[in-house]
């Protein structure tokens, strides 16, 4: 039996009626945006971003990944395939109601974003990545297949935020069975990075204790996209969507969508 969803960890959904969109002069294209949160995190880390995109006139989906936003024990029985299936479901939901769909993600949410781009090709109009993860950064990760048989979890990685008074709703423990599954996701996504051809906006924090900047370098060097923009976040830690540079991410992603979709400003 799973634990109840933590207050603030609920998924977020917003739709824009066609008539209202036309009245606001946004043009004929109806734009949907899918947001993907990170490993052991929850929709809370992206909720302000989702609301900003909704206010900009886009349809938005911010799902809660299976095993997240409740209790870390719930993650032990979920896998990379479960998390991908949930964002894929949300992607198809947006596809059914909107002309073009963009995908955006933080950390593992960026990994999931890349996988959607790899698998769906031109159906993904563009992607936005924030401190995306595509490889193990710590040597201990190699020991996880054995460690998971000895201990169920290790200390958490959440709440890496520089801004005072702001917290991320994330687990205090990392479930090792889930981490081992995530490692499989890294391998799959990294191998298929050349399949990413969509316009790409990549944000990375200069000092990130969770995802090393070499992840962003690897993404930029291996994807096949030609419309690529990198923005450096000077003041933020890993959870930049809640940190000092959050507004840069919010505004930059809206500008990116409007430019790629040809909506103007």
C-alpha cells in the first residue's frame, strides 16, 4: 500500500481553450508543454515554472512520477520504465489537444525529456533542460548493484538550493533499487543522444553538487540538434527552478517556445 501524496507534491494540469487562445492573439497554433521533475523529487520543484508557462498561454502537464511525492519506500518498487511511461502518457495527452508539444525537465526530468525527444522525433517541437543528468558522476554508483542487496537506501540528494528560505519537497533517502534502475536509463539515453535533433535550450548551474557540469558538456557534444542555446546559471545550485535564477529559466523557456513555434513576443 502506497503512502498518501505529500501536500504540495500533487501533479499540475492546465488547459487553454481554443477560443480563449485565439482571442488573446497567440495565433492558430495551440502549444502544449510537458514538465518532468527529478529523481526523488516531486512536482513541487517545478510548480512555479508550470504556473508561469500556463500564464503565458500554454497548456501544461506536470505529472507526479510513480513512487515520488509520497514516501521513499514507494520508489523501491518503481523503475525507469515506470517513470518514462508516465511522462510518455502525459506527452500523448498533450498531443491529442495541442498542435505542438514542447518538453522540459530538471535533473532526471531532463533525462526523461531527452528520452522523449529520442523516441518521438519531430513530434517533440523542442526541449528545455535544466541541470540534466545523463551519466553517473560518483564512483559509488558502480557499487549500487551490490549495495542495494545490503542496504535499502542512502542519504538523500534533495534540496540543493542556494536561496534562503526555499526548500524542495524531496525524499531524505535515496532508494538504491530505484537508483540502480535509473542507471540503466542513463545508459540508454546517453547511447541515443545523436537522435536528438530538436531545438534545444540548456540551462546549467556553475556550481552543482548533484549533477556535474560534464553532463551538459556531454549532451551538447553528442546531440544532433543545430538550434542549440546554452545559458549558465551563476547563482543557483542544482534545483535551479526554485533558486536565484528561476526567473531566468521561466522567461527563457517562454521566449524559446514562442521563437521556435513562430508565435512572436
